[in-house]
C-alpha cells in the first residue's frame, strides 16, 4: 500500500485546510516530520488511520478542531494505491454546528464516500455499496487485509511501546500478539475442549448423583419399613423362623466411582428386598387371622349390648305407666272445667259488644255538645269587624239561626266558595307586596350597575395604553434568545479553553523538568558507559602485557599456540592494574545509569505526548484564555439579564392582555345588565298599579287572611257538628240490637244469666295450662302403649313372666376388652404390612435401575477422564502433563513470536555489527506466572544470552526498533502479503549517541530498498541536519499549520 496525498480540514489542531503531497515524499524515500510538541505530528497519523478505517490510533472521537470556525466541517481526504488499484476516500466525522435558523447547536452525522479510479476511462467512480462508516471500514479491511489495530502497528512504530513490549512478561506480550495475530480458532478449540470436558463431567456427576440417590432411597426404604421391629413382632406372634437381617445401613454407603460401578450395592439391595418379601407375607397372614377373630367378637358384643338396652327400656316403661295411672283423677277434673269454659265463651263476646255500644252512644252525645259550643264562638269571631254589607255577613247569620244540623250542607258549600275567594285576595295582596319590594331592589341594583359601567369603561381605556407600552418594550428585545445561546456557546468554549490551558501549562512545566532530567541522566549514562569500557580495555591491555612478558622464543603462546611472536605487547607502567571487582562495579554503575536514563526518557516522552494531546485538543496561552473567559462570562451575564427582562416583559404582556380582556368583558356585562334592569323597573311599576286597583274594592277593616281564617273555623265546626249528630244516631240503633242479641245467646247456652256465664269462663293462662295437661297425658298414654306392644318389649315381658333377670355389665365389658385387644394387634400387623409392601415396591424399582445403570456409568467415567485430560493439556492446567505450561493459544503465538524474533534479528545484527540477535524462549518466568512468550538477547561477543532489561539505553532503542520492524514484516506476511510502503518511526532518537544514531539511520536507510518510504517523527536537532526532505509543523494561539519543501500548506 502506498499513500499519494492527504488533505485535512478543521481536524485536530489544524483550524483550516492542509494538504500533504506524499508523491514527492515518496521520491525522496525518507523524510522528517518535524515540529514542536503538540504541533500535530500524531494528528497526521491519526488522520491517515481515520481516512482508511473511520477510527484513530489514539481512540479519540471528538475530532473537530477547537481552533476552527463553529460552522466549519471537519473532514479527511486520503488517496492511496493498494495492489495496483487507486482509491480516494472522503470522511467527515460527527460534529456540532450552529443552527441555521434560531439559536443553539445541531448535530451533523458522520459521512463517507469511497471512489475507485478506473484507469481504462480515466475517471473516478464512487462505490455505491459504501454508505456508512462501518461499511467503509469493512471495505478497506477487505482491500488492505489488515484491521485498524494491525495497520497502526505496521505503519507506525510508536514511542516507547516496543521498549515495554521488549521487557514485558509473557502475559503482557500475549495481549498484544492476540490483537495482531488471529487466534480465535485456537481459542475456540480450547473452549470446545473445555466445554466437552465439563459436559462429560456433568454427565458423570449426574450419573453418580443418580446412583447415590438410589442407594439413599434403599436406605430410606429400609428405615421406613423398620425391619428389626417387624421381625421381633412377627416372630413373637407366630413363632416362625424368618430370614436373618440384611441391611444396607450396616455399611455406610459413601461409594467412590469403583463402588458405584460394581455389583456390591446391587446384591445388597436384592437381598434386602427378599427379606422384606418374607416378612410381608407373615404380616399378611397375621392380619387376616386377627380380622376373623375381631368379626366374631363384634357379633357377641352387639348381642349382649342390645339385650341390656332392652331390659333397661322395659323397666323405664313400667315406671312411666305407674306415673300415668296416678294422674287419672286430676285429668278428669281438668276435662270438665274445659267443657264449661267452652259454653261460656259463646256468651262473653255478646256481653262485651253490648257494653261497648252503650259507651259509644254516650261519647257521641258529649262530643256533639262540645262542637256546638265551638261553632257559636266561631260565628261571633267571624262577625267581628265585618260590615252588614259584606257578602259573608248574611252567610254567618243564616248558620247562626239553624235549628237542625241536617240542613247545613248548602251553607257549608257557600262558606267554602267565599273562603276560596278570600284566599285569592290574600295571594294577590302578598304578590303585590313582593312586587313593591322587588321594585325597590331593582332601583338600587340599577344605580350600582351604572356606576360599575362607568368604572369599567375608564379601566379599559387605561389598560389599553399600558398594553401598547409593554408590547413596544417586548419587541425591542426580540433577539435576546439567539444572543443568549451564542453567549452560552462562547462561554462554554472559553471554559474548556481555560481548562486545557491550565493543563498545558502544567504539562509544559513537566516537559521542562523531564528534559533536564533526561539530559542529566543521559550524560551520566554516557560517562558511566565510557568509564566501564575504559576499565575493561585497561584490564584487557594489562592482561596482554602480562602474557607478553611470559612469552619465550620458540615456545607456544598460551593464547593462540603459535611459536612465532612477531609483535608482543610491550609493558608500560602507565597501564594500571584493574581488578575484576572494579570492572564489575563499573558495569553495574553503567547499567544503573542506563536504567535511570531510560526512565527519564520515558517520563519525557509521556510529558511531550501530554503536551501534544493538549495542543491538538486546542489548548492555548492561559492569560489570553482567562481574558476570553471573563469577556465571555460578562457577555453571557448581560445576555441573561436581557433574556430575563424579555421573559418578565412577556409575562407582563400576557397578564396585561388577560386583564384587558377581563375588563372588556366586564364593561360589556355591565352595559347589558343596566339595560335589563331598566326594563325590569318599567314592567314592575305597571303590574303594581294594576293589582292595587283590583284589591281596593274588596277590602274590610279586618284583613283578607283573618276573614278567611274565621270563615274556615265556622265551616269546620259546622261540618263536625253534622258528622257527630249522624254518628250518635247510628250508635244508638246499634246499642238496641246488641241488647237483643245478648238475651238470646244467654238463653241458648244454658246459663240462667250473664253473670253465671262469666263465672264459668277461664282465664287464657288457665285454659292453656289445663289444655296442655290433658293433651300431654293423652300423648304419653298413646306412646307408652305403642312401645309396650313392640316385639322387644313383649319378649322381655315373657322373660319376666318366666322369672329371668337382665345380663350383668361385666360380661359385656370382657367381650369389649378382648375385641379392642385384637383390633390393636390387627392394626399393628396392618401398619407393618403397609410399610413392608411400600419398601418392597421401592426396592424392586431400585434394583431395576441399578441393574440398568452399571455399564453406562463405567462408560461415562472413561469419557469424562479422557475429555478432562485433553482440556487440561490445551489450557495448561496444573493437573495436566503439559510440561511447557503453555495453552494452545500461547503455543500458536509462540510460533509467531519466534518468526518475529528472527525478522527483528536481521535488522538488529546489522545495527550492532553482528553482536546482538533476539531469540524466543519458552522458559518458565516464575512460579505461577504465564510462560511461553519470552524473549532473550543473544550476545555473540560473550557467547551468552541475557534479559532485554540488561541492555543499555541505546541498545534498548535499537532492539525495540528492530522488534517493531520485525513485527511489521510478519504481520504483513501473515495477512496476505500486502506491502505497507509508507512506514512512520516515532521513537526516542534523542537518547542515542552519534555513533549509534549513525547505525540506526543506516538500517532505516536500507529499508528504502524496494520502494518503501520512511517517515521519521522527531524534534531532535541532529535529525534536521541528517534528513534533507522535511515536513515542518508550526503552532500558534490560532492553531497549527504545515509547511514542507514540497510546498504543502
């Protein structure tokens, strides 16, 4: 894959559009991407990855530049060639922009297009199947053959990460390797083996649980049957010999697999079932025998009990007969008294009727006299205040002169007609009074309504002026909402800028401190390295001088064996003697200085990355950010006050409008009400004048109500007198008939007089008592005769005549006790039999299931052991025989790592002149630690291997760089051989001395063979002198910009 061009707009730290022509950089073969920390070097690499896959290597999603205009659209346009085809990709991430109408922000969705160049016609054609970010990412993955993470790892060799990978443990290396090399199939195989093992073990466990459950069921069946007690009971009762005890409970059943798959449990269960069968048969025989005995005893008990009850009943009936004979004389007297009472009962009602009619006649005469007095008084009251010319005067005098009340019906009718006329006058008079009062109220109400109407008209005029003033003030603040939204966005942006500025200030301080520390530790490292090498050289020189002094002509050299010594080392006192301990201490000091320098370099890299990320995020100078924040806050406060004033005015306008409508409604209501009440006044006046004229002709000194009341009393008294007179006449006739009927009834009933009949009459209580006495005696006599005539009682009477006596209670009790004893024995046998039958059925079922499961359980055990062994080997479980303690996935990754080490060693040998190579090792890294992905460094000078952490800073840099290059080569080969022609190296070149830097540059320069392009990312001054083709990034408070010798801007 080769990159041709890259264009970025409003992306990262770049506020506008920048373009980078890679074709000219590709011709140079190697170029430098240079710029201060935070200028956007990493953002360019992020843009390449985003253009291809829709994601960035840093994982950021907020890609729009904070330096760009709010309405600017962020986008990336990338043009590249893969396998002879040319692609042009345009991507725009999701971002916020101001709304085109109104205030606030709106979200623009992400968009993407991919075009393929048709060389035949010379046009770009858009791929219509790609409409979403994910579709575009999947499309480019199918073209390149690498995932986004793999592509980032192959194209960009990131700062410090491969130094960590170089010295990491196997578990940490595995995480990275799994992301770069597909191990899903092998992980799935591990999981399948583990799942199968778990499934086989689960089946075996289920079978084991089933067998254990069967044995526990057998034990429960034995316990429920209580075989020992059953044997003792049955042997004692029948005296027979039963089977000896066979129990599963005598041997605690906690079997292992061998026992579960043997026939021991089965044989014990079968024997127990046979014992239960014999005991159940004996229990059944004893139960049947006891049942027959109980039936015979029940018959004896029933016969004795019935005979005893008959004797007791016979004696009781004899006593009742004697009691009835003693009551005979009393019953005869009661019957005679009841007969006399029944004759007197026909006379007494007639005597009562005669007395009642006499009293009624006297009462009617007394009431007639009283009513006559009331009538005379009522007439006198009615004539008071009435002129002789009045219509009712003549009516009253006619009533007053009546001689007999039988002639009053016409007078009553005339009185009622005149009373009705007077009542009409009363109602008319009351209505007239009500109309006068209503007219007064209407006059008062009309005056009040007129005043309210005048006030309402004034209020409406005043409210209209107020509403016009408020509307004008509200219209003046119409744009307050849009201004407030813009001010809020500006304030939020300023706050974010202040936060980023503070973080940037802190990070820059950290960078300065880290640079000083890195410089100090690097100088200490170089000094320690020089001293260690000098001491080693001095020790070697001293050793050579010593050997040379011992040489003798013609004698073999102790080192090379030669007998010729053409140029032996000369001895000089200037070379001091160096001990091995001094060399060892110097080497240790060098390693310690290397470690400190490496740590300081990592800290510097981290601090610079932090500054770069902050500047890419839009961080600027703190003082200007604070000034902008204060200005934004002041503007926001003013816009909030305007918005509040506008809200208050809106509320006031709404209230004023509602008040105006309410006052207008009130004014209209008052106008209507005034007109209605004036019309009502006119109507009331006309009705009052008309009614007053009609009533005046009928008025007397006494009012209409009193006159009507007085006439009503006269009429009522007259009607009452007529009614009572008629009632008295009727009652007198009824009294005469009652006297005649009483005389006839006394003669017919056989009494000489009514007094004699009264003497023979009984009270109701006495009558009921005598009647009950006679009826009870008759009923008892009837019942007693029926019982004595029954077969049982005639039989007992015959026994009495023969001189027999009743049976004794002791005989019956003996039979009952014997029957209860046999019933208890029968119930015991029956319960024992039920338990034994249930145990037999349960044991039969258990024997069947045990017989079926023996062979199946053995097979399950073998399958579970085989499956678990395979799974344990694949997952490197402690119980397995996996000597390397490597999982299947780790084993596959180890092969990949070995290939990576070989590829890296090709570069490392060149850089170190054949001294160092990287080797894969599967040695254990420690107790309990994951192994299999180890790396060692082979030192050809000393013929030994060493841990990567023992390398110096420069050596570590070279080894990690070569490891990254080797990993990139292997990833490309593994994923289809796609060549990534553009490679970016982002490592700490500042930690290298001049000689090492020269070796590294030579190796990197060799990578250009075959058309590969190398982009170095660094701000080290020495790199600017070595590389002629450069892309320079600059930064400012308004964002970053790009320039290069190719003219990109």
